[in-house]
C-alpha cells in the first residue's frame, strides 16, 4: 500500500496483482507512462518522496489553459452585475452599439456614423458583454465555456481572440443594421460563430477535428430557428436573431481561412 500511494501521488494509474510465482505484477493503465513508472520506482528505492503531480483535468489547471475564455466570461459577469445592481442604465448607455439619447420620453439609438465619427470604436464590440437577466447570462456562459474551451485548448488564445472580435463585429452590425436599434446585447452571436467555426473546421480537417457532436449542432441550429418563428414570442423569448445568424456566418467564414492544423501545446 505505501508503494501504491507513492505511485498514485506521481499520477501513475496502475494495479498491483499477485502473480503465479507468489510475487506481484504491476499493470499500468497507460503504457505510455512506463518511463514515468521506472523513475517513480527508482525514487522509491532511493527513499525519495514524490510530490503530488498536478492533475491536468483539475478545474484550476483547465482555467490556466484558457485565459481568454475565462477573461471573456468574467467581463460578461462583471458588466452584467454592474448593469443589474450598481449603475443600471448607465452601463447600458456605455456599452451599446451606438450612443443613445432620450426624445419625448423614448430612448432613441443614434446612427452608426455617430459611433465611428466620435471615436467610440469600443461600442462595435462591447454589446457582447451585457446580458439581460441571469438566465440569459448563465445560458451564454455555459456555451462560451464548452465551445470556447474546444477552440482555445486546441488552436490557442490568439486565434480565439481574432474569432471573438470578428464575430462581435459581424453579429453586432447585423443586429443593428436589420433593426436600427442598439437595444441588444449578449454573447450569443459569438457563440454561434464558435459553432460555425468548429463545425466547418471538423469537416475541412477531419484528421485534426475538435470533435463537435452532431446532436449539439442540431440543438443550437434548432434553437436559432425557433427564435425566428412567432412561436418564440408566445414563449416569452426575445432573441437577437440577426446576431445569431450573423455570428454563424462569421464563424463559417473564419474557418475558411487557411489556418494551421497544428494543435496548440501550451
């Protein structure tokens, strides 16, 4: 048992079973750990205690490998907290796609040129961070984590941030240009860009596929199509349909770029 604990501290999966000669046989769960096993046995024979190795599947280890995904989620959480509990409409006015003003008791979205001419370029991106209600936020953060981890872990943070910026520009612009209002927000356009990118990447590069399940694709596309029907309104759903479609097309276009298929090893 002390030897077995020593091996488990070194993260070497194993079984120790009696053999036919009355001794013991070591069985490794992963043959690739043979060298690590030999080193751990040598340390045991020399009386050197092995320090517990970091579990690559632990939450802390996963967070460290996903700096952009974690940052994106934290920004969305903080902006939504400030909107819901601290500064209210002031936050919305700061992050909306175009500046807004009050006329005759109504909120009026100014033209896109107002954003560009005033140098408030951040507005082209920032609507993705504000969410209207906790269900809206939690639902989006779930998919940002699931899909964002697939991309960032395998393709790196640089490619992911380029995708986020491109998707935000396209989805936010599509939502504004088709509706003429800046009263929208959320990460859903970026999420559909993730979906489109991973789906087309897997089909263009099956040898380096990220493993997106068909069931998830069907669910997400079905959800988008539901939002485009009048039935969604009867359910109390108010979806940014143009942002969803714009994000999906942005992700597909992004996957057409001749990216390297080499996996990220950081």
